[in-house]
């Protein structure tokens, strides 16, 4: 069963950024804006590699021989429990993604923890609005960014531009590569490097 996550921005946020009156609930315009915001948020989550919204998870991960445990969703807000072989294990949160547990060998640990942001960071809210506005503009023009030409949509200080045509790959609405890389570096889970000796 799929989980529906809250979009990073609201219809009121998008309407204010576009300088328009927010449409009434249950209208086609409201539904279009909600769909665009949900799609934009999902695209941003795909780029970042995690949900962002705060939640609680139970995961099984390997602790390194030195006792370090990298958790997959960040930032870690609180660790409720850590167990190894069914027994509670002492733990210390070292940073926003790493626990230290007292083990001398690699061992599978089960961690229940709260992670993510209680309030969506402003940068993600901004890019959600930019992508949603671009998608709505493309839908209204009938172009959807797939039929060549140049299109540009700006909200606040964010802008999405695309040009597609013969011989080019892609299309649709997306973030510039540099922005996507910056968002992944800022809000994504730290990469885990495994060194073999």
C-alpha cells in the first residue's frame, strides 16, 4: 500500500507566489494545483533520495566493526531503541546520520528512530512551487515542454527553463542539474563508503 506524503508547499503558498487568489477547495483549479504540488514534491524526493517529512522508522542496518551505524534517513531527530540479537544496546548519536554502539564486530542492529524535518526547509518549498507552476503553465499551453521551443517559469527567485526539440533527450519540467545536485548534497542522506582491505 502506497503512502501519501504531504506536499512541500500548499495551494495557498503557490497562489501567493504566483500573485493570484487561491482557488476554492474542491474546484478543478484547486485539484490541478494540488496534483502539481504533489508531483513536484515527489520529484524533489526522488532527486534527494529521501522523504524529508518527519517520520519514525524501524530499520535493520549493519554496525561496522568499530560500532558505527549509518542510518538511511536524515536528519536523525531521536533514537527510540537499538537492539542487536534481540537485546537492547546502548547507543550514542554522533551526528545527524550516525550512531555509535559498543560492538567489536560487524553485527546487524535494529534501530527505531525519528528522522526528517518537522517543517519543510524553505528551499524545498520554493523549488516545489517553481516546479508546480512550470507544470501548470505547460499544461495550460498544451506544450508540456515536449514539443520544442523555449519555455520559462519563475516563482519568487527560482526559475525553470527548458527547450526541447529534434535530437534532444528529455523534456517535461525538471530542475537544472546544478540545482538538483545542490539539493541532493544539502538534504540527501550522506553516502556510505565501504572500504575493502
